[in-house]
C-alpha cells in the first residue's frame, strides 16, 4: 500500500507504507515529518491525521 505525501501544494511523493519507520506530528499542528527506513526524511504539508485517514481507506 502507498501513501500520497504532499511535500508542497503541487508536489507529492508516493511512499510505500512498509518503508515508513516513524511519523512525527508537528508541534504547531501543521504538517508532519515522515522518516523512512532508508534514512530519508520527508516533510509533509498535511497533518498527521490526514495521512492516517489514507491508511483507513
């Protein structure tokens, strides 16, 4: 399964959920950071809850 992670308003990356190690919610409730098994950090403009909703579909 893949998540669509928006890194800006127009750009997104499809991320295999098996590669996600950690999702760190932002302290300001805007956006979050995904840490992948490869060591890559992706800054999402979407909230943590939006990404979790994709998993429930």
